[in-house]
């Protein structure tokens, strides 16, 4: 059993050893990608993210193998990566955790600790699945954006407070801006709906108050960005 967690002899690199490390990284990356898909089946995901999680451990392991114990190679690679410009940013902090997850597994495999890489993948994968199944730290109702259009001659301050107190656990005025060349105001709230209320009844009461103009109620994409 202990032999499974021994470090591979990376000093004398061979084709067989290189293939073992790369294939191990790809298999573990595929497993992590499957866990990502499983835990995001309800919230949704882009196609590029699971593919990235498959390739990233292999890429990191190859970089570690090429660098080896050479400080000069390490600085050369660091300089090369500073020239790379990334056009997309990870919006969900959970996606960032998965990226660091795959990078850590790539480091394990690249340094020859394949057994530890397998062990860490199983442990962290089970933790990710358990957190998703138990809905740990997820509120019963998600924070939502409420956008209300009102005429420019209507005073928006406190006009919807009575309705918001009735239908929401809390609300927060986020932004007010003019639209339609200044002929209308758009008032944006962050709200968390009560469990037993009807969204339709809530919107209908707001429409009565704002003169039957546009009312939009959407789920906030990332709750950590709501209070900006």
C-alpha cells in the first residue's frame, strides 16, 4: 500500500514515465470534470469549463516535468506566462476553486506523487459532491434583482417600501438611473423573496403602484456581486 504513494523517479525521465504522468493527469482531470458537471447540473455551466478541467492537470504536470530542478527554466516559463493575456474571467468563486483543484493535481502528478494525486482527487471530489447534495450554505431563497420603471414625475423614494416589506425578507436599493432620454426612471433593488409569497402577486402590486410600466424580477447571477 505504501508503495502507491512513493514518489516516481523523475530524475531520469523516459518516454514511459512521461506517458504515465500525462495519462494519470488526464484521467484525474476527467474525473474532476465529471464531478464539476455533476455539481453544476442545476445551475448550468459553459462547455469550455469542463474541457479546461480535463486539460489543465496534464498541462501543469508537463510544465513541472520540463522545469525540473532548473531555476533558469522556472524563471523563463514565468516570463513567458506574463505575456499571456486572458480574455475571459471566472465569475463564480466555485469555478476558481475547481481550477486550483486541477492545478494542485497537476502539480502532484508532475512531481511524481501520482498516488497522492488520486487520493486528493477522491477526497476533494467527495467533499464537493457532499456540499452540493446537502446544499451547504445555500439560502432557501436566492437574492434577486428587481427593476422597476417609473415616470420621471413620480417620487421613487419609499414608494415601494410597503410592498417590499410585505413580500420580501429584505430589500436594498442598489441603483437609480434615467432611461428613454430622461423621460423615465429605472429603480433597481436587491431583494430576497419570502418563502410563501407569489411572485406574480408581487409583480402585480408593483405594476399597480408604477402605472403598469415595466417590472423585471431576475435571479442574481452571483450573490457575492449583489451589494456592489
